[in-house]
C-alpha cells in the first residue's frame, strides 16, 4: 500500500505540473517571450519558483505540441535540496477542440528524466502542499447579505498518453530521516477525463525491481482531498516472480484509509523474494505460496478480514528441518470469526504423513482478543498406518501462557513402521492405543495427562500423570492396571540385534586384560544424581506383572521423591511363593546418603518359588524372610561397610533338593558333610539364620541347618567392609542313632574363603564322650589308637542323647514371632551288633565293599 500511495502521489504531482505548465502556456501563448510571465504566474499560483532554463518550442496545429527543456521547480523553504522537481525535457501535445468546452485534453505527455523529491519536515508538513505566494490578492469575500459564491469545479483534465523515461521519485520522512527511492525506468499511463486511469509501470523501490499494471480511479478524484466517493483500484504488482493483485475501492487514497480490497498473491519462492528486501529476517524456503484475503478498513489497527485462504505447494524444508518435505498445505476460513479449515500432506524421513481438521477462529489469535477466549481444536494426524486424534480447546490462545484442554486418542498398529518418521529404530510393538485428556501448560507450565489409558503388547495401564516444570521439575502419577507384560514389552523393545560394526583399523596398543575382582560387593557409584534433579510422587496399583517368565500379583506401592530424599513406603506384592513387603528410604541430598531397607516375606512357598526361579529343583515347605538394614554411602560397598540391622531366614519341615544345597553351599557343604549325596532330596527339620549387623560387622545370632543327614550349627562374624569371614561351623553327622560334632573354621574373604576343620575342637569333643564310648574303644583297640577313637566315637554316637535346638534357633531367626514348628525328630533304626566279635588281625579281616562313612571321611582332614 505504501508503494501505491507514493506512486500515485508522485504521478499526481507530475500531472499537476504538466497541466499547470499547459495552462500557463495557453494564458501566455508566446512561451519564449513570456518566460518571465510564466515564471511569475507559477510563483503566484504555488508560492514556488519555476525555472525554465532551456528553450521552449511550439508546433502549432489542431494538436499543438509544446517542448520544454531543463525545467526546475523549487522546493519548500525547509526542504533538504533546492529543487522539488527537475526535468531534462518535457513534451506536451494538446487537443484544441476540447478547450472550447472548458476541458483540458492532453494527447500526449512525455517526461524525460524527471527527478522528484517528496518530503516532510519534523512537524509533518509536506513539500507538495502548495500555497499562493505571500502578497497575492485574496479572493474577495461575498457582499453583505449575498450567499457565498459557489465553488467552481476544477476543469476536466484528460491525458491520452503519459510516458516517463528514466524517472526518479524519492520520499523522505523528516521525522525519521528515512528515505525511500522509486526509480522509474519506464511508465506508460492514460488519464481519460472522468474515467479510471491506466498504468503500466516498471520501477525499482530502493533497488528492488517490480512492475505495476492495472487501473485506478479518475485523476480528478485522486486530487480532490475533500471527496469521499469510492476510488476504484485494480492493480497487479509483480516482484521477483511473485505477484500481488489488489482489487477494490478506497475512499481516502492519499491517506490509505477507507479501503475495501481483495488481495491475491502468489509467491513461487519465498526465499528469493525475501532476499530482495534489505534487512529482511531469514525465512523458510517455502514455494508455491498462494494467499487470498478480502480486507476492509474497520478503523481498528487490524482490518476486517474475509475469504481467507493460504496454500503452500511442494517445498523441501530439509535445510530447516532435516528430512521434511511439504507436499501441500491449505488453510482457509470464511472470516476471522469462523473456524479455520486445515489440510496438508508432508513427507518426513521418507514417510508420508497428513493432517486435516479444524481450528478455532483467527480472531482469537489476534491482539486484543477477548480474555479467556476458547479456541476449539479438532485435528487428525496420520502416518504409516498410525493415527492421532486431538479434540478439545485452547483457552486464551493469544496470551503468553495459553491453556489446552484436549482429548488425545492415538492408535498405532505397528510402532516399528514409524521408525523412519522418528529418525530412529523403534521396537516392533503391535496394536498400541493411548488415550487421555491433556491439560496445560497455563501460567505454571503444568501439563496433566488425565484419564490415561495405555495398551500395548497385551499390557494395559491407566491413571493420571502431572508434570510441573517450575520452580522445580516435579512428576506426580497415579497409575493402575490389570496387566503389564514386561516380558512381551522387553521382547519387542529388544527387536532384531543390529549387525556388529566392523572394527576400525587402529594402531593403539591392545587393551589390558580385565583385572580379577577384588570385592564381591561392588564399589561403583549409585546413580544418585538423577534423584536430585527432580521431585516425584507416584502411586501404583497393578493386578499382574509378568517379568522374567514369572507373574507378580497385587502390586501396590507409593514412591515419594523430594529434593533427593527417596521414600518407598511400602511396596506390596505377591511374588511366586508368597507376599512380600518392601520399604526403602534413601536421602541423596547428602554427600553420603543414608539408606534404610526393610523387607518382609512372612510365608514363602518354596515349591512355587523354586519352580519359577530354580529350574527343576525338587523342594517343598515354606520359609520366612525378614530384613531391616541401615547404612550410609554412595556405593553398595560403602553402604555395606556401615550396615546396621538384621537379616533373618527361617523355615521348618522343608524338602530341599541336594543339588540345590550343593549349588548354594558348594565346597563348604562338602567339607562339613563329606560324602554328602548330590542327588535326591534332604528332609530339613529346620533352617534358622539370623545375622545382626553393627557398623558393617554381621554377627550370627542364629545359624542352624538340621537335616536328616546332618545338623550344622554356626557362629561367628562377617566383616562387610573388608569382606572377611570369621565363622565356626559345627556339623553333627547323624549316624547310628546318635551324632558327633566336628567343628570347621571358615576364614578368608567372600570371594576366596578358606575352610579348615578345627582339630582342637574335634579332640575336645571326643574327650567329652561319656562311659558309653568305653566298649566301642575296646572293640576298636585292635586297630590301633585311631581305631580306638573311631570306636569310641561310634559308641558315643549310638548311646549319646541328642538335643533339639530348632525351636530356640527358629525363634531367634524370626525375631520372636510365632511360626511353624519342626516335626519331632525320629532316630534312625539301629542295626543289631554281635555280642562278641572274634579278634582277628587286620590282614585276616574279610574285604568288604562298603562306602566310607562321613565320619571316616572327615577324620583324615583333622590333620590338615
């Protein structure tokens, strides 16, 4: 509009000067002899000096032609240069017959190298505001009692052809100092009397070439500032391949007010157009832009808009957004108060995508929109078979902090099909469905996903999630579900393994072999930084969790995280075997975080537990687990080295696969019970273990394993800091209806234990045997001193009385709680012995193929 305004003003001034020159000529007729009078007449009419430096020629005819060279018209006294207009030459051809009717008809006007300066001063006065010279006789007032004389209309002016060659029109704003220069290499126009003007212009605005072609209203209407009739405009402006069409009317063309226009624009390449505008910001490389809108001046800063349409053809945006090409976009609305229709297609990383739907009215996005205005949204997005529907509203969308309240419904048949769209490999999850209601962000930036329902790979999860980013990131979630199949999810997330990359050639030395582990408990830092970054409050209720081939049921937990202080209180679940309760606190806000763990499993069914985790071991019965441990540190090893609390394990009337005993106890079990079978099942009357820890030193308060093969009692300590052992095991081998305890010391470290029988303890045990050992010792005297010891031990075993330690040990392991009691121990049947065995030399004893008894296997170890 500014280009049109300045062009029309410049054109009007040029025509005014030309017509004035013609009128002066007709008044004086003899141009050369009347140059002084012509200049004086111009001075009287405009208050400015007119300089006719060149010759004036006249070719008389019915269409007389006037030629003038080197013409200058003075500028305002405050102007930035002496001349307002300069001409190298001017040619005017008149029609004589219209003069009889009082009309000025110009057949042709040719202006060569016109140089016109339009400017304003600091007060806004314009140099084209021409006033009579001071001292000119004013128009006499009407006589007393007579009505004022009617204002005579200006004479009709018609120009058959107006041509400008190599012209320049400049506009200078005196308030800002900004100057705009319009170069006119060529202008051809026609100004019929009382009819619209025709214009064909080639020009350059501040070096940017453009063309203007079309028609505008009559010249007389343009030059009449008091007129308010519609001034028609039908112009087309072309610039750098772009075209803008203006069609409509304007009531105040010189002021740019009262317009009612339809604007249609086509821009083949936006970046090319922007490059021609000095100081224009970078723009995206959009192509094939089509814009049409009807604009009416409403008196407000924003005009009244109708028939709005924006279309975009195929545009490669990969330089702006890698991998994105727009195929088409179309946005349309009948007016600013009607919903916006949206449709588009794009290719993202070689994946076609489309969007369609409606948005709220454009008026709600404009400055001055009503507060709390509602902006509806109903949009569907689709790509690679997936579809997302968004429906709802945005409250106060024009504000800096709009608030959305929309329903979200996402359906994804195959997540892997969206891998190219996401720019990364996605797992082959099938039939994903996500729905919920999104609210936010609003003033606080808080976003809530309410009524969430997530289904994928047979899993379902629902609830509410709220994220508050400031003043500190906080996540609040209330989640519940019937089934989360973690195995199916992880199987899908794993997908097909990526092919291993070929190793790059390298001259670096070979890596050193990994050093042997120094500790069983790792000393690697725990990921505590993540706990300090944000706060959280999560409640979870899950009917079933499938993980690792097992099912966990009735999961319910509450997690709170506040500035690094983590609290899980409690987490309840029914694991394979029974119910478990876990409580955990960890204060990561401290350099050495305190940790508190409580674990309770009051009744774990071994058969179900081992069926899930043991892989084919034969077990039966129930065990109880109780742990309450506190420590301080940022690594597992540091926590263990400061551990306080207790760990208890208790069970009665158990059946345990001997392979499992051998797997767990290994070398220690074989040292305690030489020749212990590795197949079959052991009947365990009781299992009672309790360690109380103080400052990282765990002391055995209860340690008893009572099976049909042996009873193993223990005592001592485990130092969790250096990971050293100081345990004493007392196995009682159950033979011949009795038993004998041969102590074993367990020393060394967790990773390298040392197992040695306690010889002094064994001899002390043998020395305490009663009189029941005498007969056995005499019977074995023929075999020498060791035979006498063996005979005495066997005799004591047969006649000794056994004590039942299970009830007391189980009570300690359970922390005083009641529990299952072990079955009464039944002594094995005793074999009858002959009353008198003939004494025979060893070499005369018959050779018998009997396996060595446990006692016979352990005694040789006493000398180690």
